[in-house]
């Protein structure tokens, strides 16, 4: 199924940026399977597709998007999504939560990006449009080196440099310059406060506090992190 066919079938219009990403091959990640990381991932690393190295972000192919949309619209789906709310998935987390365009709030070709949780009746606002979502996700990638999988400092910076090489064209000049300036920094270790006085160690090019400040300054959104119920069942 093509993007145009999905638009006609479900009555929405994709953001112009998403269309451009598709034309540029930035959505071409192939089909996930047991050998994807071994066989496909290495072919994408020098010219990363959309948010290839972002934490807990798996881009969906066009066919996978079509399948996910059918599931979400199915009245027998366990999530029982209110048919008045239209979610257009384009990626997912490892746990199966969907990153979606919220088509019910579409205005002038732009739609908010939300995270549709699979195990609770909540959708969470992430950005007012795809442009802002992309910039915020790149900031998050710079703030959080993958130490769990033992990504070295050199690999971390190479991943970010390659990502900027393919993503900068989709940002404003000011956003691209901010990311380029951050990339020139030294990597730091920092702690993120948790409830009950606990801390979590992180490593990256900027702290969580700096990230929040840049988000509020560069891509302000009064709905950020707010949640709403997506099911009227019960």
C-alpha cells in the first residue's frame, strides 16, 4: 500500500515532511526479523535512516504502518480505541507502544506526534509536529549514550555525526547549528534524579536539564508530556 492509498482510505493528509522523508529513502528500513540487525542494520549506519540510532525507536515500513492502522481501527482490538480519535502510527517502541500522528488534531497539514501506550489507556503528547519531534529526538540521542550495549565514545560520536549528515536538511538552520555545537563537546557523566532520593547515571553530550531547557526554548509546546484517554470503553 502507498502513502496516498492510506490517506484516501483513512481520510487524512500526511505532513509534507513525512512525504519528503519517504521520497528521500529515509523510511526505507526493510522488514524487521531475526537477522535484521545482522544483515540490514550495517548497511544503514553510514547514511542513517530516520532516527536509526534513537533509543527505543523502531521505524515502521509503509506496509507495517498499513497493518498497524488496521489493528488500531479494528473494533475487536484489545485497546478499544475511540473511533472518533484517529492515530496514524509511523514507529514503535520495543514494547509495542506506537509513535503516531494524531490526525484528529490535524491543522494546515500539521499533526501533533503522540505516543500511544499499548498497556494503559493513555496517549502522550510528544511534539506539536514532526519537525519538532525530530529535533527533540536528536537532542535525546545526544544526551544518552548507549552504555548498556557498550557503545564506545568514538562509536557514539560517529553515530551522531552520521545522523546529522542525513538529518540536518530536515531541520531549521538554527536547530542544525545547535546540534553541531553540541557534537563538538566532550562527553560527560551526569546523574538524573529519581523519586525517593534515588539517582540514575547517564552519559552524553548534554544533561537532562540542558535538554529540557533547549526543548522549552526552541520547540515550546504547552501540551508536551500531557496524556489523554484513547478508549471510551468501560
